[in-house]
C-alpha cells in the first residue's frame, strides 16, 4: 500500500463502523493508538510567564480570559493594545534555564504514560522549534533561551520522550494571531478568526496557507518519527477558513507514513480521533476518542501553589475513560524555569505505582457493555478476560474484608478469579443474578485506591 492511500476516505460508507471508512494501514494505526490509553499533554510556551491562561487573552472579544483579578492585565492598565504588545514581547523574557526534557520523559515513563503531546505552537504564534518561517521562535536571538544547549525545545522534548519509548503527538495550532497573514494589520482583529474575507483577499489567505504548510512540513520532515499530528484551532476550517487539509495530510503522511491526524472539532476525514475537552463522554463513542483533562486548574502553569486533583480523582478519570473505550490525555504545564511541578510529579509517582499493579486492565483494553455498575464498578475487556475496577466505599478502613456482588457477568464455571497484585485466587460464588466475591483486606493507604478483579466470563448475567 502506498502512503497516498492513507488519504483515501470513503464518504459513501456510513458511520456505524469507523473502520470501514479508512484504509487498513490507518485502521491498524488507530487500533494501536487506542491500545496506548494514557497520554501526557505538556502545555508550555511564553504564556507560562504570566498569570493569565494561554493565548486567549489576546482576543479582544474574549473578555472572559482577562478578568480584572489578573496581575498581568492590571499591569497593562487593562488596555488591550498594551496587553497585546506586552504579551507578544514575552519572547524576550522566556528563558527556562532548568529545562531538562530527559527528566520529564523519565517521570512520564515511570508514571505509565505511553505517549506525549507537546505544544509546538499555540494560537499566540510563538514557535517552540527552530522554524525558518518566522523570527517569532524560541531559537531566535530575541529569545534569551536561544543560547541554551537545548534551545530547540520541540526537538529536545521529542528526542527525550522517544528515547524512553513513548509515542509522539505533535500539537500545532492552525490559528496564528501573530502572523499578518492571519490577523492582518490593515483591519481590526476582534475575534479569534482571521480578520479579513479570504474570498476578497485570496492573496493574503494564500500566504497564510503557504506559511502554515511550511511550518508543518518542517515539523513532519525534520523532527524524527511523529505518530500523531494534533491540530488545534477549530476556527480554521472549511468553508470559511479552508487551508486545504488534503494537501497538508498528503505531505505529512509522505514524511510520516501511518500518521494519525487529529483535526479537532472539524469533523470528517482528517479528524481521525475525537477529542472531548474537560469532559468524559456519558457513553462510549463510535469513533476512536481521547478525553483531554488537566491535572491542575488549567492547561498551563499558573502559580506555585496551584491546586491539583488528588490521585484518587486522577485514577477515577482514567478508569471512567478506559471503561468507555477512550484514551485519556492528562495535562500539565511546566514552570517558566522549565521544570515540572512537585505536586504533578507526586501524582505521577502515585499513578505509576498503581499502574504497575493494575495496568493490565488499562492498556490494550476495549469497552464492554454495560461498562459499569452504579458508582463503584467499571469494566474493561481484553481477549477472553473481563476486568472489574472496584472503587472503595466511603469510610473504608484498613483491615476490612468485604463481600462484593457483581451482577453483569458470571465467571466461567470452575475458572479462577484474581485480584491484580494478589497472588492467590479469590473464592467466588454464583448468586441469583451475577456472582459475589470476598475482597481481601488491605493496608490503610491502599484501602483508598480502586482494585481490579480479573476473570474469564461465562455469559452476561
């Protein structure tokens, strides 16, 4: 099969089975991607220097992103033009002297992440790689980081995570509010969309298309094997903002055979993976999907005392996602100095320890109806095994045993039922509907974490 075959998408076939719409090579790659289950998104750029969220405060109409409580907004006199100028000058202050992607990659691997998603460019247009398309980049002499041994941040991150065996998902914003080809200085720019009619000014839009194509070709051809091209900026899409995704996809897959493309919220042949943000779907989706949720209060670094989700909540998010057949992309924003926050590293360490025991029920699994029972039990399946995640009851203490009833399945007669991490099989018995099993006691720390039962089902109850 030639690489070009990956651009074939059969519109005539229905959506009941996504596998029918793609060539087999892409189907295989998407099945592989669904096996990974857990990714880490590192949202990092010049915006880490300020207390605002990433990029969005630059948009005049997005007043929600500039609350009066922000110090950076106050420092600019709450004047949008002064704010924009100061924000876009942050490249002259960005100098993460403690940047060490090797330590990031080691922590991610130990935590059980299987891929990394890294922001090569957000909507503000600042490029975290050594692009030849603009001076607004981390390796330009305007940016003090350009003297660092790892000045080309994207290259250093991709190389470090590949060395630890993680797959690479390349985040790239199609929208670019810094380039005059998108927000042209001839007209006011009030919204997140391009500020001119591309049909009336096709020469400007063509320059933007060429600019975007060139940036993506650099990333796809000069930065080693890329597994996923993760395109953000859903305001750039047909018909109003058509950037010729077919040509981009053909070029990208020429350099990266088997590339998965995520053209977020556009829908169609180049949105190979659906990406719900800040939410987990109520039920499994009919497409490969990946929920995106931050570990802390947002995608980027905000402050040293940022509040992070407890480990129990992180595990709940992972289990709910995989029980519905999805991947979880868990987010963290490195500090302006180039380090991962201790609170995040603490969660990652706990996650890694839990996955060392329970990962068999996470990686490579698929959803199985009814996906769960009540609030305490979630299911996954792999080959001929069903896994049941069991959350602790409120008030569970160390030393307590508990008889648990599962009504959706019955283990095969005479088969063993085990708890992952426990050597001996557990005794189970048939009930009027389903089966019951005695859960062994655990120590105080483990009693607060979910456990996983493994069994070979006979039939659904």
